[in-house]
C-alpha cells in the first residue's frame, strides 16, 4: 500500500510485564516491548512513532546500542519468548530487522550490546534455559556459560556482569571464544534483579539491585604495578578489594556503598552519567532506582563527603496496582520513566524550579483488547479488554502546537472480571459485559464532561446541556472489594438514603485512598489519576447467563445461554424479548443503521435476520425474517463478524473459512429466507477473517469501502460495487492493506469506522474566513478513520483519504 493511502494516527499500548523491557535512547526515543512488538515512543511528541514487528512471542528485553559519542543510536536489540534475538538497524529514517540470532532454547529475559573496535555489534543475552550467550552478529559466534543458576539480568561494559537467582553477581570475560568467570560479588540476600555499568573517570561503577530491597554499588578500577604495594594503615582506610585479571590487565573490585531506602523488591537501576557543557559540570553522576513499593529514587554522592544519599523520591500513592518493574532516565536528566506491573508507563518531568511533576505519556491495555466503540459524534473511542478495564481515548491539541495526539483521559470501569463486550447507548452512556455474566450500564459524570470539553476543545456549555448536567453526579468511587462504581455528588459520596447505604459509607471511610477527588484538567491525566479519579458511576446492571457481544440500536441486544439473543429497553432497562434460533454461541450482532433489522452470526456457521415489527402490530417486537441453514449456508466454518452497509440494504459476514460475503439487497417487502442471498462473489482473503466493517461514507464512485481484519493481524481494504459482474469477481477491488509496521501481530478482534467523515479533533480554529472554512470542510470530508482492537493488546486508529485509494 502506498504510504499516502493510510496513516497511523494513534497507537494505544503498554509495556510488557518484564524488568528489562524499556530502554531510553540518546536520540530521545523510548523503546519498549508491547506484546510481540517493539514500540518506539517519542515523549516530546507524545505519540508512538514506530512499531517493530518481528518476534512471534512476547518481547521480554529491549536495549539501545549506545555510541561512544552522545548521538542518536543506529541499532536496537530485542529478545523475546520466541527464544530469538533481533538486531534492528536504522535505514532511511526507519528501523528494519538486520540480524536474527537463534540458539537459546527458552525465553530470552535480558539483553545488552556494545560496539566492537571494528564497529560490529557484540550482543550478550541471558535466557530461561540458564545460559548466557555472546553474539557477534555478523559471524554468528557465541559463547555459553554452564547451566548453573538462572541469569535474570546482565550488562557488558567492558566485563559482562550477570545477576541471578543465586543472590550473587557474576563477572565474566571473553577468552578463546568462550565466557570465563573471573569473579563473584556477594552480599545480596535474595535474587538479583538488575545490574548496570557506568564510567566514573578512569573507574567503573556497577550497581546491582535485589529482592532484598537493597542496592549495592561496586567500584572497579584498573591496577598498575605501583598499586600493588600496601598502603600505610594509619593514613587511609580502604574497603576490601578483590583482584582479577582480564586480557593481561589487573582489576580490583570493591564495595562502594549499600543504598537502603526502598521498602520492597528493587527491580531496576539506571545510571545517568555526568553531563558537561563547556567544560563545566551540568549534571552530576546519579543513580535511578525503581521498586515494587511504587516509588523511584534518585541517588547521588554528596559533593563534600562523597556519601551516597537520596535526592529525589517520586511515585504514586493509592490505586489498585502493584509497583514498578524498571526505570530509565532521559539523556539530559530532565525526565524519568518507570514501567509498572500492569504495563503502564509513569513519566515525571523536572520543571524550572527543579520540582518533579507527572507528565503525559502513552497508555493502553496490558491484555487482549476485546471490543471498541466510537461515540455517536465520533469524538472519542471506548475500549474494553481482558485486563479488566474500560478505557476512553480522545484527541488532544496543545495550545502552542497544531499537531493532534490521542490520549487516554478516562478509565470509566476497573473491574474484577475480564471484559468482553461494549456498546454505546448515548453520547455519554455505555453498556459493558464481562465474564461475570452481567451487563453494566455507565453514565458519564459531570467532572468528565467538563474535562473532556477542555481537552478536546468542544463546547462545555453545549455538552452539559445535552447531558442534563443538573442530574449528573460529580464523579464515582469504588468501595473496597466492590465491583460497582458508586456515584459521588458534590459535597460527598452517595446520599445516605437507607441503613444499607449508611453501613456502606461507614465501611468505605476506612479506605480514603479509593475516594474520588474532582480534577480540573488542562491535559490528559497521569496513571494514578486514571486509576482513581476518572471512574464513571454505574446506573444499572442487567443479569444474564453470559454476554459475548452487544450492539446498540433503539434497543440493546445481548447474547445469553443456549445461543439466545436478549433484547433490552435502553430507557427502562427491562428485558423486552428473547430471540432463539441458533444452536451454538452467537459471536456477533449488528443493528442496521435504520434500526429496523438485527443481524446475528454464530459458531453454527449460520446467520439470522430479525425484523422490527410496527408498534401497532400484535406480533412481538422482532420476528425472524431470514436465515441460513445447513442446506443454504455458504460459510463452512465459524462466522466471526458481520456489519451493515450505510444504506441498510446489504450486510457482510466474515468467517474462519477465509471467506467474506455480502448479502442482500434487503427490501421491506421481502419475506422468507429465500429472498436474502449472496449478492457478491465469494472473497477469499487468505486467512481467517476475524473482523469486518463497512465504512459509513461511500467512495467517490459510490462504491462501498470495506475493512477486513485477519487472524494474522493484517487489515485489508476492499471496494465493493453492487451490480457488478459477480461471476467474474469484478465486484471486488482491493484498495490496499496495512504494511508490516502498521499491522497487528495477533488477531484483529474488532474493527469500527468513525461514524462520520473527517478526522476526530481536526477543527477549523486555524482557518480564517468563510471561504477557508468551506475549503477545510471539503478537505476533511475526503478523510475517514478506522479503529481496530487486537489480541496483541493494542488499539490503533488509522486515517484514510478516499481520494487516494487504489
């Protein structure tokens, strides 16, 4: 596909649950592993600028290959659960896969790399197979440590340091093509989780962190012949030194200091070397550490005494989350980032007063994203996933920057069960379903509407008018061990209407950290606010046996046990009807745009079409109008997805049998299943078609634009024109597909087009005059946006210009 056809305008993702999965390059980019991809994130632009797809398993370790000079890196190395290492090389502004290293027999858990004297890349890796290997990427040579302990972390400057589950730090040197152990540093009382080298003048410092909550700093220095003479015991006190030899050079190792300040396992350490400008020291040597106690600490030696002390401590308080897995500091020392147990990145920036404040950073699900939906106006998207959260993303335009970036501004639901489905039933109301077999209805609070207006640039007065602001609660709070978000009104929590509410409030008073605090936002909130202060109150729950997919029309449809479809009123939330036809699970449903028809597809390889009866009719609200059976079914495998054309005349189905079929046309006077037949040729997409969606805006030649998501993660675009030569397959025209960097790495779970033309957040504020506004509107009308959710934990939004389609 030509680069001008499709643009990736947003990627929502999170870091994998591994200690060595984030690395901050000197060029300013943060590289981190997200599911099977390596994400390149620019904290200055506030968006993911690239995705490196090559691993077939989870990425567990990422490391930039630093140059000796302070310049952007040209190489990046990653290791994954697929037992492979990949060396990525920058070419023409993009990183491509340069070398693939195979040799480990289990998941790679740590990597490091340096340049050799002849500019080749020397890579060190450790894996769960209890081996450490060295790779000279161009020659495929490797050395291996005997299988003794499981190595958990390593760094290689100039001696390879490796920490493991034996509570020791082992130092290795390369000799005769093999790794030879030269020293063991002892002192930690639990597993060593991180090691990091840095230079301090002519000496080297090695920091190691452990599950014993301590950090040890070791000093390595080269010994000359004169250094071997004993010092006068009355003139100097020295720490015990252990001496070893590497390539005819003698080194001495000693314990510099032990840093105690964390209250839980310390998973990550990162040095920031001293920074000089014009010969003057701008940033002294310091060490950053991250712990499961939810804090990061910057340590540095005092200038006068040289004693290492804590200088800065940052972190979050409260929230239903565990602590940090690792940390990194920006090249200029003005920003620090940590990645948490649940995948979130936490960014802090130093202001002009040298105070550290939370910054805006990318966020996303840390497990399979099951479903997504646009709001009716197309200004934000809601997503749900197996990480038990519902998230809301919207575009944000900085005051001094015309570029729009998408961010998560609310986490309406944090649940105790895996989320499965989602449906918008109003501008600021949605229904979600989870494995608990209950549908829950949520209404946006006043605080969200106000902050959404500020961040998105919408009219606050108009939004509050349409949202019936007088009756809206201020926010929501979740009680301890509870699943229901309780409304919080101005001045307090839920009104005490009865003894049960009084008892609830008295118990909740013990957990002040879970209370809602109103936010006045001018930018997207950080992770700690998303966890606690952006919930939506729950207004209703619908008891089911299970819920798989739900769709919105004048009524709400959900799936129940025995493959039945349940219809609910969106005003009274009462069950209206039970539709029974299928014999196996209903996989997806879709109301027609005119809300007169309901389509359901199933694992039994058939679809059923239900028609809304007039209110004056004595018939049930919906009656079966058409269906396929064993003798009329075209699909031979599970039907995964379905959707309607914008004119409600045609619908499309996609299946595991790799087929995509358009059915119709539907006419009101039609009756019986024999009237609904395939009206397109059978489109073979080459892989299981897991998601399909009709664009609501027609192409310039009045053809329909169709997006198809595949099990491999690719998204295909086709134009389909009714009435063409079906026998010859001339009704389908392939218009492009996502390239390797844009595609998902696992199955596409859901595709949703923005309900109207244009790009969300692109307004006319910068256009002067009526003529300019009209021109801008005409230009925007040629753009459409497509959102996708995937099993690779990511949500992506693509922008397409219809005039550039093939």
